[in-house]
C-alpha cells in the first residue's frame, strides 16, 4: 500500500490553514456541520491526500465541537442525551467507513481515495443540499409559521411504539424507538469516516426523521461530532493518517470562529439556517467537479491530461471553494452584527425601564393584595430546593401562609394486598418535608401530607382543600419537576390546578432581577399581565412586557404586538419589547438578556398557549428558562 504523505508547511500555508479554520469554525458554530465539509476539500486543495485531510479534520473537530456544544448548551439548544446516543452508535459506522477508505487506498493509491472522497462529496451534497433548499422554498412559500410543525415523516416515526426500544428525548418532547436511531447513527459515523462530515446525514435526519427543531439539531450535532471525533482520531491514528500539525493549526482558528458562529444562531430563525446550509453545500459541490478529471487521469480511466489543463481546473475549483468560505463568513458576521445592535437597543430599554418603574403608576396601586395562601410541593430532593427557597421568600414578603406538602404516592387498590405499602409511602412523604419545614421556620407554615396515586393529583387536591392562591413546584433538570413528577406531570398540575402555578429550577432565587411577562393582547394574556404586575409590586421589581411576532406576520399583526406591549406600559409602567422569532425562544432569550428574576406566561392565547401538553409554548418556556416561570391560570 502507498505510504501516507504529509504536506510541507511554510509561512503562507500556516496562515491559510489558520484563516480557513477561523472561517470554517464560524460556519460550523452557525449550522453545525458546516465547518467540516469546507475543511476537507480545503486541505485537499492545499495538497493533503484525501485520507490525511479526513483524518486530520476528524482530529481537529472533536475539541472544537466540545467548545461549540457547551456554548450552545447555554442557550438551551442542545439535547445531550440524543447527541450521546447517536454518537455512540456512530462509532460503529466510523469503524466501517475507515475500513472502506483503507481498502481503496490499498488498491488504488492516493488518486483512488481522492476520487472516492470527491465523488461522495458531490453525491451527498447534491442530495442533502437540494432537499434542504427545496424545503426552504416550500416553507418560504407556505409562510414561516410552518417550521414549528413536526414533519410528516417525524410524526410517523414518533407514533411507532416498539416495546423495549423506546427512548424519550427533550428536543422533540416525545419517545422514539432506538431502531430509528441506529441507522441514523451508523450512517452518520460511516460518512464522517469517509469525508469527515457526518452532520450531512445527522442534522437533516434529526430534523426530518426525528422531528428535532433545526436550531437544536445543529447544536446537538456538535455533541455527536465530539463523541465520534474521539473514536475516529484513534482509529485513523493507528493508520498513521492523522497530521497533528494540520489539526492543531485549523483548531487554532476554529476555536475562535466557532464561538462567533454559535452566538450568531441566537439572532436567526430556523428557516434561515436551512438556507445557509443549502447554499454552502451546493457551492462546495460545484467546486469538486473541477478536480474529477485530474483524478480520473491519474488512475488511467481517461486520457492523460496535460499538467497546465489540470492546474487550471484545480484553480477554478479552489476559487469556487473560496466563494463558499466567504459566503459562510459574511452570513455569520451579518447575523452577529445585527445581534450586537439589538443588544445595545435592549440596554437602552433596560435603562428606560428603571426610570419608568420609579414613577409607580397609579394603576399598579389598585392591584389586589399580596399572596396569602401558598402551597409548595417537595420530595426532599435537590430539585425541590429552588421551589422551597422561592416559596419561603414569597411567604416572607407577603406575610402569607405557606403549606409545605409531601405526597405519599401509592395505589389504594394494591394497599390491601401489599403489606406495608401505604405505611412506606407515608413515611417517605414525612421524611421528604423535613428540610422544607426547617427552611420555613421563620414564616407561618403548615406541613401537609397528601395521599394520592399520582403526585400531580396530590398537589392539586391539596391546593383546592386549603384554598391556595399559588402552587410552587420544583423543576428537574431542564424539563421535569421534582424526582417523583414524571411524564406530563407539569402539564397536569398546570391544567388541573385551581390557581396559578410557579415552576422553579433548583438554582433559582429572587434576590435580583425584574419580572418579565409575555403578552399578545388577548384576555388570557391580560390575566398573566395582572399576575405579573401583582408580583412586581409585591417584590418591588421593574416590570417588562414582551410580545413575539413571526416573520410571516403582516404589518397589522405586528402593530397588535406593539399595542399589547404599550398597553401594559400604560397600565403598570415598566419596559416593553417586541421581538421576532418563535414565542418560546423570544420569551426565554429576553428573560436571559434583562436578567429577569421571574417569567409570567398565560396558559391560553394567540401564540399557542392553549395546549397544556409537553411541547406547548408554556412547557417549553418552563423547560428552557433559567429562572422561575409562573403559569397564570384563568378563573
């Protein structure tokens, strides 16, 4: 077999590698799979054999992917479980793909692997890029509300129940069989081992087969790339194909670029990412056509080509590839520039909010009194700590009564046949409330042990019996409640509760920050606004109203959003923000930017809050928000 050859490095080559890495890093942070498919042909254009380019790309990619995934995880865009599961399955595909590459090199030498990689690039880019571009135009023609819908294929995949294979993923709010995950992961790994671009399959498959939103699919692909990169580097390293110099130079530029790209995603919509993916894919595809004749000539498949002709074709291919790099850089930098301008505008809005909050409008003075009777449900775990801390603080400020509730969960039908079942459940519930009762020692409180066959039912029945005007519950991780609250418990508590429900992350506190309320001008939003103003007055915090508009909304609908925000400001003072994007993303992002202590949302309204199942806007806000979220109920 022909020996692996590394390229010679000089000052110009080093500069180009770092620059290419920086640009590719921006693209990779922006669309997930972008940097890898730009880098492999770029290294080949600089003289690296295809096998070395692929291996070095894989080596540089996993630390870069780690940086990008951590960055985007802060924006709530990463499904870690989905990424790890797909990544582990992809390792098998990576091993098989490497064996194919090694076999081709053994039989046909460098020209064979160069041709193989180029042909695979052209085929995959044509299929994936064409499909994504077609989908973009379809969405643009139909209107931009469509991207929020789950694709028909994904709905079918989610509807298939195969016992023993089902896994729940937060990105889709549903369970999917592992039998759908395995082929996606294997194909992703095989393609990554072949051309270092597993994301070409991974990202579209997550979007169209699993139903993952485009923003989360591109972010989760970075986790997959990290897992695959570790294994791929080891596998190709055994063949002596990893050029650590290329990997480190590209990584040097990529580590800076990928952070800019990741930040840029927070200022674009899903359909825009699809457009960028498609255009860059098809541009790189076009560039590879110019190299094919030279590879065929070297293999003797066509007449021997003159050196000047081959050089001219290679130059044309390099030029088209440069266009792809420039296009990616311009796209990311444009998004980033717009985001910086928006951030400055929000800073000015916050200053105005502080001035308006000091005016203490008369309307706010007419609000109902502070909270008087609150229930906090606890299971004694760390995930209930934030709820207990927040409930005690609210009780202290309002001088209200706090009911510390533990739920003894057992099925009465089995209690008579299973000795000690009821006693064990009651004992656990009493133990669960000990720490919470101690934390509430300096406020008026009462310990309640409720018995129920489901945690949500015990919480709701206690609130009804004790006439609570607020239920406070903890949130497990980024999507659940406390340890015993599973499945759709969040929706059930909110849906059946006789009062407002406050869902609190374990690390949340009310020491600083204002109150953010989502409004669309509807009656249901007015209820949320009143609840928010009541809390703002009780906690003596500034109030900010936010309304979201979609790109497809006309001028009249956009004006309605502005009017809704202005009405809140007129009634209760504070600041107002109208932002474009999906409602849940707008709400969570604005809360993060202003440092809100608490978010208030309605449970019905024009933005889709009428659906109280997992995946609704209310549930997504609860799942991704870093601060407590109050679900305001109708009477």
